[in-house]
C-alpha cells in the first residue's frame, strides 16, 4: 500500500523513551524483570537493546505518575514476566492483563509476542535467540485477515 496525498506511512516504532529518576536504579529495576545485555550509554541516558528496537531511559523524571499514557512491552512469555514482577514486589494488574508502574510512575503493559499482531523478522528473532517463538492461533488469524502473513 502506498502513501496517499503526499503523506508518509507509519512503519513501526524504533524506540520508546522513559524518564526515570536515576539511571542506575532504573537499570537495576528493569534488570530484575527482563533479560537484556549491557546497555549503551550517553550523558543522562541508557539504551536497552530489544533486537531491532530499543528502550531508552532518560534521567530526570519530575512529572507525576502517568494516569493513562502508557506503552506495551512485548515479551516472549508474559506469565514469566508476571512471576518476575511478583518476585520483585511490584504490584501488577490481575490476569489476563499485565500492567504495572515502575518506581517513577511510568505505566507499562506487558504483552506476549505469541498473542499479538506485532511481528519480528525471522532474522531478528534468530539474532535474539528466539527462532522457536511462534504466534498462537488468534494472532495468526488477525495477521491473515490483514494480509500480513506472507503466505
């Protein structure tokens, strides 16, 4: 599908940036929940690699907790993420959703890759060591309905 009327098409999200109070505390918090390699750093920011995307943490959160602004993190196993939140003593929403706030008031939703339309290229999954990760029936149906399966 081509852009119409001279407008450009949204293709995806390269990264999301979250404001946090302290970078080292944020890395410790997120590192207790999620597996990731050594982050890249620059003054006042760290970048957590997610294959072909990244999560940027920016030092200096001063705003109150978010009321409705949020974003979704895609994981390979949502229930293991729930268990990690419980071990870390982080309050989370009851199933089937998995929502939580970080210590700086950022509101996050965790979704399972197998259940959503978002799709990583096979080479990206391979490079992340996730080549066996596949979609469940509901996600396959949604992708098929949009013509996004490449069948």
